[in-house]
C-alpha cells in the first residue's frame, strides 16, 4: 500500500511522483480529488480490467487481480487472486489465489459481496476461469462452495431474492451465454443456454439484472448478449427476447407506464426497450463503442442515462426520449475511450455526480445536471473498466475506487473547493 495526498486547484496541474492531478472548474464550482491510498496489488501487465467489489456498508473491499501468461513473470498459484484490502489504508487483509494453469487476463470477475445466507457474516461471490462460480467467506477468504459453469464468467454475479421462496439467490452468466441461478447454499435452481434461445453462439459481458421489468409483481432476470436481450422468468423459462445487441444493460423507470425500461448499449447504438414486450421505445446511433451503467435524476425533471463513448465523450441522454441533454469531452486522442460512467454522491450534498474514467488513466468528476467538469485526477496507467463508488470511511459521501490496468486500485476522495 502506498499513501500520497495531492490537492487539485482550478487550472493548475501538479506533477509529482509520476502523477498528474488537475481540478477543473469548467462551468461549475470546482473541486479536488485527494489520493487516499494505492493498493499493494501490482502486476507485470497493464490489462487488469475487472472492477472492484465493495460490500453494502463499505467495509469489505475485494480486488480481483490477474497476471498474463505471456509475460516474463512466472505464473504461480497467487498470480491471479482475490485480495481483500482495508478501507482506511488499502493494506492487504487476505489473498486467495487459484491454480496457475487457469490464470490469465479474465481469471476473476468483479465479486458481489453480501450476507447471502443470513448468518451475520458477508460472503464474496465471483466467477473464475476455473469455469466455476465460487463463494468465499469475506472474513477469511476461505472458499465455502462452488458450482460448475460451462465457460468462464465475465460480468459480476448478481445477488437478489427473485423467487417466491424466501432467501437470496445467485444468478450469473458465463462468457458464452449460459445463465445459472443458484441458492445461497449452493443448490442449483436452473440453467438456461442463450445459445439455444437465440439459435447461435452468443457472448455475454455484463452482469445479469434482476428487476420486475414487466410490472407483474414478480422479478425477472435480464441478460444482454451479442445477439439480443433475454428476459428470463424466476422459474428459468424465457419470457421474451429482443434482437438488439447488448454489451451493457441498465434497467430503470423512465416513463409513465408501469413497465420499466431496459436500456442497452453496444457498438453503434444505445437503445431503450419496453420492459413488458421488448419493443424499441427509442434508439440513438453512435459510431463505435458505447458504454452504460447507471441512470440518475439530478434535477428532479426526469431520469437521465449516462453514456461513455469511444470518442472520449460523456453524453447524458433523456431516458424517456433519447434526446441529448449535454455532452462533455473528457479526453481526446487514441486512448480517450470511456468505460461506463457511474453516478454517486461524492460530496455529501445528497445530489449525484457523474464519475468518468478513460483508457489513458484519467478520472473526472462531472456535474450530473450540466456535464461541467468539477475535478480531475490522472495516473499514467490505463483504465479499462468503470470505477466503484462507495462510502468507505463512513463520512456520508462516496469515495471513488479506481481499478488500474497494472493491478493496483487507487482510492480517491472528492471535496468541493
């Protein structure tokens, strides 16, 4: 763990220890990002791209860290590992590795963290290139159960109570479109092959979403694939599909009808689907890759969907109509691609800010209502995935946990100037 404190001032760049930190006032009052800690999880590559898992109270932070087998570094049983770190200083609490033969770039998904069996202690749930869904004790890292998958997982497992019987279920998908639902104690509920559903090979990248999308008072499982969206009932039957490619999925209520909207993004488009039928409500064409993860209602006038673009732009879309509310260029150049923006209250004022990151290593906090840049942090290491906001110091505002490609995680604290 390394600790360094840096202050960002409007219009001033500070170069220290290889880090450039800039706070930009833009069109709104500016702020600063202070580096709280950097985790002691380095790897000899710059392609780590699975996000950090944080428990509901901010106390359990688990980092999936991967080495790549084509590097000059020997691969051991700890080269790919889950690492729990302390929220106050980022120091390591435990590490749990995996067989060296299964260690490569996609070895471990972002973990989901919750007390899934109501025993008073949290569990860490993730998928691995061992082709398994694995559950660990959050306290010790000890493995407590596993279920086989057809292939390795890519997106985080989802924890939710979506069946009539009481208790949390686990639902996850693997990279090849197979969906598994299981009980908290490791019992298999059902499996669905979306290759059979869509009549061809599909790829699945995002975590399943559990929500009552059709307003029938029962939750469904929504899964996005390269060939379309599938809505699966709680019993494992496929309710309907929509032939719209979906790398990312967000579910939210955006209009006046009872059904929720299913927002999907992939190369070339961002689309809103009706949650009851799967029909298109609107679609925007954007060239190149588009990424989504969160919605918010920053001004009380309706839900906004935030899009990260390959062009380095963050775009806010009216979630009901698809119209552009604002767009901000966060970065330019060949490494300007934005992973999905996220939203969180980072200054404790009970309003949301938008947090964006770029492949070039930049973190920018934006005003959710206007897109004005509030603060910026940079580290000369790529970022390939979305940041994880969480209140890890119990101060009433979210800190920003950024997963860098070199395996390390940087914890940032935002303050208004």
